[in-house]
C-alpha cells in the first residue's frame, strides 16, 4: 500500500495561540514579545502588524513608535496546551500522528494511508481536517504527499489563499521547485554558500549535480538536495497524545468583575463542548481554577446531575457557584478542566418531553445552595451508627447502572416521626413506663417493649446516650396510641419520638 501523508502547518503559532480566545483583538495589529524585560523582542505578529512594517527582533521601544499595536507576552503554557489540542484534533483522523514543530511554527504530519473508505479521497479529508482546525480558532495550511518531507516542505511554503495542495505521485520535485530555499532551514554557512552560487529556490538546488554537490558540501549538502527533490526518506515516529479536556488562558490585565470572567469562561467552555462533542461525549463536571494576584489560587468544581453539553447551563452554574464563593483578589489567569461523560438518553414525546428537564433542577439546586449553604442541599444518606437521626447530605447523583428492585406487597406499619421530638410527662412503675400526658390527654400504658439502650462517640464532645421504648397506651375514651418514646439518661427528659399507624 502506497503511503500518504498530510502535513498541518500553522505559522505565527505564538500569536495564534494567544488570539484563539481573544476574538476582540483579531482586528488589531498584534505582536508577541519574548525574553526578559527590558530585552524583549518580537517573535511573532499578525498580518496587520506586518503591513505596518514591523520586523522580527524589534524591541519594546521600537514597537512603541507604531500606533495602534497590541503587545502580548508569549505564554509557553498556552502554546503547550494548544499543541496538545491540535494533536488531539489530528488524531481524530488517524492514529498515526508525528509532531515536527519548529521554533515559531507548528507542524504535525498525519499518516492518512488507508483512510479513503472512512473520510473519502485525500482532498476531501484535507478539507474536513482544515475545517476542524478552523473551528478550534487557528488558520492553517495542509499539504499532502506520498513523501513525508515533501509534504512538510510544501506546507511551509503555502499561503492562506491556497491552504490545501496535493502533490501527485512522482511530481514532488516540480511541486517544490518554486519554493524559497529558506523552507529547508539551512545553516548560516550553507545559506551563505548557496547565496554566493545564486541558488535561491528549491528548483535551482534540485538541478545541481549530486556528486559535485556532495564533494563540496558533504552529506548535509546531499540531504538538502534530496529534500529539494522530494526524495528524502523518513522513519515515521508517531506520538500518542492523551485526551484531556482543559483550557488555559493568561489574562492581559487583572480581572475583578464576575461578568468579565464569565465572558472569558464562555469562550473556553465553547471549545471544551466542541472537543467533547467530537468524540460523542458530554461534560460531566467542570473545574475552574483561578490564579489570583499575590500567588493564591481559587478552585471550584461544578457537577450537574447528568453530563451535558448545554453551554448556557454551565455558565449559569458557574455564575451561581462563584457568586456564593467569590475569589478574594484580582484574577490573573483562568484554567477550565472538564471530566468527560456519556451523553444522557432522554425519550422525548411527539410534541414535548415526557419528563421535566433535569438541568432546570440543577440550576434551582444551585440557587438554593447559594442561600442555605452547600451542606444543606442534596440527598440524605444514613451514617453507619446507631445514633438517632444521624445522616449526612450528599449531592444528587445518578448511578451509571440502575437495577430494578421488586417491590414487596407486605403491609407494614408506618412510623411518623416528630421533627423535633415532643416533650412529655411520664410516670414509672419501677423501671417501666406506667402513664404519660401527650397533647393534653392522659394515656395509660398497656404494653411496653424495651428498653433499647444505645450510646456512642464518647471520644467527641457530641457524646450521645439514649434509651428507647415502644408503647401501646389507651386514653380514657378507649383511644389506642402506639408510639415510640425515648429518654436521655444524662438529663432524664422523656420525649415522644414517633407514632405508629
């Protein structure tokens, strides 16, 4: 099977990484500075900045002579995250992807051999791949060839006006002939030698005789010659990028307003949803980590009952959570990390849903938590103890696998508990209850079961100790009362805990 390679080239990668989520800056002339102040220099720029006459290597003082130029600082963390994102995107078309990026240019090659039945011909695949990259916010060029280095060389020479180009088998040398010699990145020594010889394009280099070139320039000259002819062999070294849903953005200025923060978070969530939907997944939880002025961090996690890709819902949940737990200082950077989950299956009716939307409940619960506190909203879970009314609150969650339980039809007495317990006056006959007053009526005990004594947590200040009785009592009008009473031995007070039906 003949090999086929598609090379993705993204020039000015430092500035494209920073402008990906900064849509408001794309209409301006922007430059990216690298280095330590005051020795910072321009390493990347937009098309508008190049039109103004800005050159690579200019200092901050020189940039200030131009009006309307936006200056950005190079972010290694954002570039690393964007490289992982692009490799993940390329991995959706083929499991064999190799990165060969250069200093300010992102390059990766995708082995598309045998993908025709899945994505169609190479031209169709390139169009789909380019569309995915543009959805992520990047401007790229794609070259396809049966030679690895021919695809890389041609991709570096393409322009946005001709973003996709295919090299027919055997036509590598003519396809590369018009490209500048700079795409091969020759060293200064070889570049100077070629300039003295008048060699400016790959076609002129490819026309040189091989033996004479090797005699003068050695094996490096032979390598450059075969690159210019599109004949240089390559051992493919694929990478395996891990799938992770994370977005990071270093803010240009400290942010204190919640609306400004959520505006940025909305753009980041849009990318997370897009990446999850590409794999037929949804966002199960989102963790937002804020880097604060002074070195502190503020982290919050939002998790609805069901995984969802509803971006407005996530924004509402983040707003309510941050309003209840605001950061204590200005925000310098924001990181969103999502946990993927399976999309929920909902059976809809012909004209309306059969059930209420579960996501409305998530927003309602978030608003309730903001009022009463997180520990007071959720589902009650019994603790592993005999302490009366011992439970804790846990967030609502649905099990991945639900088992159907067969309901029992046995009739059982109902226990109606009092919240809180009602104080009663009780008399004893020895150690057993004899009579008591409840709701202004006197009851005589006919049968008494107990006592059941329990205690615990002697190592905590909240020591508990109590005894329980189950009574059958009768009033003067023959009204029968089945009840549960308890007493705390420490204080000796009797309380009515519950009634049996």
